[in-house]
C-alpha cells in the first residue's frame, strides 16, 4: 500500500480481500472476482494466455521480495488508468 500511495494511488480506492495463495488469487483475477492481485512470479509466463497483465515486479519495488508481481485484467487497466500510472511509476 505504501508503494501505491507514494505513487499517487489512493489507498482508500483499494479494497483488500483474502483470496488464498498465488494460484487461487490468479484464478480469482481471471474469473473477474478481483481487479488486481499480487502473485508469485511463476504465473508471469502464462499472463498472456490467461488474459492478465503484469503491472509491477516486486524485484523493482521491494528488492527483498523478488518473487512477486502485481497483475490485473485489461478491463481493470482500462477502467482505472490513473491507478495504473501510479503502479507503473512505482517501478521506476
């Protein structure tokens, strides 16, 4: 949340939900039950096939946790462009 807030994403616009482990969170994202999620890097290779986009890699944001990425659906990316800019800005 700190990384998002630092880059202009309103933490109040984010609703947290327990969606399980990485595989469960990716399934929830693909099914449209969540708009974005963090997951382990193993799902990056399947992102295009699953119809999800990798928005950030933790190795770039928090080097102590290099295995994780933030993903979202194209629908969410189109609906929340300002938040996408914030997340993408956090990567640089």
